[in-house]
């Protein structure tokens, strides 16, 4: 795809985040299975459901703008997940593994927050008010997921790993 305008860049980034969300639908269950804490498992399970909704919302955005629903491979999310998988192979203690899972999941959330924040800004700039509203909803959920991970790590799991 040749990118020569903000509209093109918006579409490319939308395709990128669509790939990322679909990729995460496959990876979140792996993270859930690797967790030992019930609270962390539950958090991953709940976020998997949210991620399904994020994919659905992205489909709404594509449709509302008359864009082809297409995923653009996202090396950034693949790299974040690969790094997490490599780290988890090295950790032997269950509590430490949970702390590593939280850190890895937060890296994913931070990536998604930047992407959705950018998409909201660009959608408003391009006059895509409906798309901006849909994307803003997902952005808020990604921020809340990050906050839940942070609280879980600070309140319980990081202390147990220490």
C-alpha cells in the first residue's frame, strides 16, 4: 500500500491494529494458560472477550468508512509477543512467571493504547466522527486493562514474586 496522505496512513494503521487484535485472539489464551494466579487467569479470560469485541468494533469502522477489511502484518506486536514467549521460557518460578506475564501484557496494552490513541486523533482530523467514537471506546478499555494489570502486579503478584 502506498501511503501519500493522512487518510492512507489512517487506513494502514487501522489494518495494522486489526492484525494485532486478531493475533492477540490466538495469544491471550496461551498467556492465560501460563498464569498460575487465578486472578491473572481471570483477567486474561475477561480481556480475551474484550479483544473479540475490539475486532468487532474494528469491523464496524472499516464498514462505516467503506474500507476493505484487511489486516496488515504488524511486526511490532509480533515482536512484543515473541519477546514475552522467550522470557517465559526462561522463568521457572510460578510467581515470577506471573510477574513476567503482567509485564508482557502491559507492553501489549501500551502498544495498543498508542495505536488507538493515534487512530482516534486521526479519525477526528479526517472528519470520521463515528469512527473516532468507536475507536475511543476501545482505547478506554485498553487503558483500563493496563490499569487492572498494574494494580494486580502492585497489589499482589510482584510482592509474591519477590
